[in-house]
C-alpha cells in the first residue's frame, strides 16, 4: 500500500482528500502546516506528498525547497486555490512534480498521483539496478594493504569528511571513490565524476561552480556546476593536481566553507 502525506491548513480539505484517497487504496497521513509536514516527511517514508501553497508558519514553496533537500526522491504535488500561472511555474522550477488547482478535478488528481507513484517506482528500480551494476566492481584481495584500505573506507564513508585518494595510475582510485559513495548516507544521491585534466583551464571554474547568464561572452544561459549537481551525493575530482593553482585554491575554499559561488554571481 502506497503512503501519501497531505499538507493543508484547511481541515475540510484534508478530510475530503483523505476520504477520497483512502477509498482508492492509499494510506494517508496529514499535517496542518509545512513545519509539521516536514517533520513527518523526515520521520517516515512516503511515496508522494500533496501540499497546499498558502499556509501559516511555513508556506508550500518553502516546504517544497526543504523537502527537496531532505527527501529529493519523493514527488511533491502542489495544490492551491489562489494559484496563478506564475505560481505554478515557480513551483515546478523548484522541483514540484506537478501543480493542481483547488478544488481539484478528481480524475486529474488521481492521474497525477498515479504518475507520481510511477516515478517513485522507477527511481527505486533505478537505484536497485545501479547497486547491482556497482557490485560488479568488487574490491578483490585479502592482503594487509587491501584490508587497511577497506577499513579506512568503512571509517570515512559514514562521515562528512573530505577525502584525498592518492595512488599510481591504474591503482584503483576511482574504485575507492565509488565504494566510499556506496557505503555513505549519500548513496542514493548522484556520484559525479570530473576529470579535471580533460577540462581547459579557462573553463574549469564554470564547469565546477557553474555560471550566471551573461557572466562571459558565451554564457547565454545559467549553468549549474558539478558541485551543485552532486548535491546530496558525492563529487569525485579526478586528476585534481592538473588544475591551475588558482583553481585549486578556489576548490579548497569551497571545501572549507561548504558553499560555492557561480561565476558572475
């Protein structure tokens, strides 16, 4: 049975949606504001969330942003009786699965929820497949050096530590990076690999940190960098020693401060 969380400050709306969706076979929890809803989302697994936009304490857009950080794989369907095209576009841009107006058309609502469930199922199947594929690259060996490497991976993977992997070409640095990712709490997020040696020096900052539209001649639109792409996952910077010292200093600053600034921002 699929679990759905309904967040709306109107008790009548929550009651009506709960009755309809329960009849359709879904298990329902509800919350009267974004703060309570976010707490429930962090404590329990849900297959989808229906969230009102206009609410006290924490509105739907703020909830959406925090929900994307806490549970990026859970589809959030926004609902509102005060919506405009601009509001709908903003919600989708911030990561909403879809937008439904109040009072919702029952057929459209149910179709939207089913589509969201299909997405959730696809995401879970993809995760399982990725894990199966990744297990093909086992770390083979029982020698003392290999055991020490495995022990180190087990120690650092659960932490938020920045890890420096050194070794000769072909010694398995990428494999170690993959195992650290797989054993971490970020394993459901992306593993973004960047070959720093393959990126021209003048483009490395834009590639890593992203850029704003118009920040330089060819910047015709905003670009998300690898640091942002790897959010909630792992960023593997290969051949980092081949970057310029200036670029290395900016990467070091980003790692120390835990934040980045796009070029031209």
